[in-house]
C-alpha cells in the first residue's frame, strides 16, 4: 500500500488529504483503489438529520473511495 498526499475540495473548501492507494496490474489491465477519511466539519458541512433522531445517526467520519480502472 502507498499513500498520495494532495488537496481535496468539497463545497468550496479545500483541505489537505492523504489517500491510501493500492494498485494491481494484470497484463494490460490496471486496477486500483484509493481511500481517504475526512470529517463533516472539515468542509463546513452539517451532518444530515433524520426526522426521527432516535432511529438514525450519522458518523462524524466520511470515507471516500475511488475505484481506478485503466
């Protein structure tokens, strides 16, 4: 596994992000996955609210995954 550091912009807010990346090449095919973990507050976003708060809750973490195919 490798990491890639960069900037992530969400809803007009830019923050540094570190992506964990795996890749595999089989013949001419290249596939991979990149993931990072951010928080709602990092991008000045409010967590979604359910009408019935006793039933649903939302984590503070947002996991972003990118599937790479080439």
